[in-house]
């Protein structure tokens, strides 16, 4: 424990539930995990969302034998309707991103186009300038990258050397002021 760093795991957040000091929290966490392991395999925690929502393997087999196909994904908890909705949204997002890439757009191209429209050097958007024009251009870049190009706010924050909350505020400001960049990037 504590030897590897995973971008998807906020260890400090998890450990904060077990104590204020890191050493103490790790010990309590290890005790907690050991207790869980001692309980053995639990059927209510086996399988993905579909298995749990339908009532387990036996019910799933019964449904399949009767010809009833149920859509599921082990990464998504809840029922088949919800799973379908999530997967459709993910597919829609992926096809939209592919279409945008096929048109030759990426973050670099987008930032270049915005810099050109605002008549500023593209590198200015990547610096902590508070200049009104640069700030507006950066807000538009955040908006277009996240809302139209379906990038995550965290990715945009890393690229612009900002915090995710700063990106979120920039997007909100762009929406509020109407800086949507309609003439810059396609809706696709």
C-alpha cells in the first residue's frame, strides 16, 4: 500500500475516512479490508449491475431460456433501461468525437483557430495572463473543448495548466456571456 499511484484513485480521500494521520489511516484501512476478506465471497457483491438488478445468475439464465434478452454491462449498476441509456450516450459521444477528429480538429488546432480569431499568440492562452482578451479566448477554448469536442474538464485543465474548477468557471462564464465560438468550431 502506498507504493503505486493510480490516476483514477484518490488515496487521500479514501484514507481520510479512516483517520486524520496517514499512518493511522492506513492501519485502519488494512484492518477494514482484512475484516471484509474474512467474510468470504458474498453473492450480493458478485457480478455487475445486470446480475444484481435481475436477481442473480439463475434468474438471468431463466430469462435467456425464455428468449428474453436483457442488455447489461458489468461496469454499470442498475437495470437494463438505465444501462441502455448510458451505453447509447457513450456511443453518441464516441461517434461525435470520431467525426470531429475526422474533420481534422484536435486541441492544438482548436486553440490555434481561437488565437487567430482573437488576434493573439496561441501561447498566451497557456499562460496565467489576466488580460481580458486572453481570458475570453481561454474561456471559449475551455467551452469548445469540453462542450463540443467532448474532452474532459480535467484533460483541458492539464493542457492549459489550470485547475479543473478554473476550467469549469471558464465554461460557465463563456455560456453566460454567449462566447460559444459558433463561427470557430462545428457542432458535429
